[in-house]
C-alpha cells in the first residue's frame, strides 16, 4: 500500500454508506472520515447560536471563529467544536431536516472542502457523502457508489432514528427520503451522482456485515490492509 490511500463511498440517504464506511475503514486498518458531519455541525452551530441558516455570511463568520477538530473517541473519529464533542447532537432528525440549507451555498461547500482536506492531511481514510468521489476527492484511488431501493432505505433510516429515541412513521421517513433524493440530485453544486470510475453496489438485500464484506472484497484486490 502506498503512503496514502483515499476511498470514497457516495450514495443516497439510507444506503448505509456511513456504517459501511466505518466498517470498511476498520477492516482495512485506516481511518473513517465523516464529511457530512461537517455540514451537520454547521447547521447545529447555527441553530445553537440563533443564526438564520439562510444567512451564509453569518454562518461562515461563526465557523471562522470556531475551533474544529477530529479526535479519536473509543476507537471512532468524533467531531469537536470549540472543545465539545457534538457527534451526539448533529445526527438528530431536526438537523437532518435542516442541513440542506447549509449544504447548498457554494461558499460553504468550498469552506467545508478546504476544512476536510485540512483535517485529513496525511491520513489514509474512507469517507462518504454524496459528492466525495466527484467533487471533494476526485483523486481518490478507489470509489464506490452505494445504493438501495427507497423503501429499504426508509426502513433503515426509521430504525436509526428509533434507536436515538425519535419516533417517526415509515411513511413520513419515505416521503422525506424521496424529497431528499430529488434535492440531492438536482443541486446546482455538489449534486448526488455516480463518478464515472465508481464501482456501483446495490445493498438492498444485504445486511451491514454483508455490505462491508462486499466492499472489502472489491477493495482487497486493489490495496492491502495496513496498521492504523
């Protein structure tokens, strides 16, 4: 394995890309970088500070004042804002419903891209999102596009929210996912699309262990596991 490897996993919400990316990183002995957490952190930061999430200038000013760090916590990489671990805050459904407002402006996307490169300098890692292989890390050595049927993704998302104590009906989650799909695929900047060199994997009928095993099988022919 060379000094540095970057693996991207793009795909729609509910495809299991976050869990798969964490599992694949662990099996490969490299780090996991959750780029979407940066957008969620900005949304959380804005709401926490009483900033209108459509006020891009105010959000960027606040972000410029903040200290953003990635730290290892119990074997996982957590996002810290001004010394506070906010990973438990940024994945609430309230943030999920609002994060698109901060993920659309080109100025915020450029700043998040810059920050992502800064935070991961020197890492070999697996990252996931909707434009990691197309926009943020086009130089990645290995790219995946993970997908699943909408109803499967909705049930996964519902169970995820239920584990966090949030009760949402399957119909509501499916509607939110379909709306999110449409937004993500029609965005002017950072639209969800499969990179030309990405490997397509449909995991509708795979559980998470089977998904990770499939990605690892595909990756293992191109790179060797290394110590973290």
